C-alpha cells in the first residue's frame, strides 16, 4: 500500500514559521514578565530561528532580487517604544500579508522583525558581557 505524503507549499511553510515565531515571542514576553531570564533568552532564540527559516523561504521563492534589495536596510529603533511589541506587530503584519498573498509585503515585515530581534539579542549580549566584567 502506498502512503500519501502531504507536501506543504513554500507559502504554507512560511506561514507556519511566522505563526511559530509569534508563539515563541509570546512565550518570551511571558517569561520576561515572570523575570525568567533563561526562558526569555531561549524563547527569543526560537523566534530568531523561525524568522531565519521564513526569510530563507522568502528568498528562495522571491524571483526578483533587485526589488528586495532596495528596502533591505537596518531600521532605526525608537528607544521609547517596547521593541518586543514592535516585533509582535510586525509578525502579525507578516502573517496577514501572507494570508492575503502579498508575499513581498510579508517578506518586508518579517525582515524588519528580524532586524529588531537582532537588536534585542545584541543588547542582551552586551548586558551579559558587562555583568561578566563586573565579576
């Protein structure tokens, strides 16, 4: 008997990765509120991994590299706004765009979310280095 293998399309894989990233981000926010630093850092790592996977799939499916390279910049973060909320909003936007089949808009939102997440991870690493220096 032959088994039927269900194959997900690239768009379905991207949407799944975005949803998983959003779930991990929510877990990181909960961990932050509970002041559980290790769970916070671990959840952020998973958010980053899912975003990287989604961005990889976007790049594979995106045929027009010149279009995407025009908007790929490092966004300026506003210091007075909670960055994790910005990431959460960008992930929500990316999912919404995917469900509306606006691949490029979804790609932009996911890319910007990843850049914001890198900033958060850099800040955490900087704090860890400073704490180690004080010992």
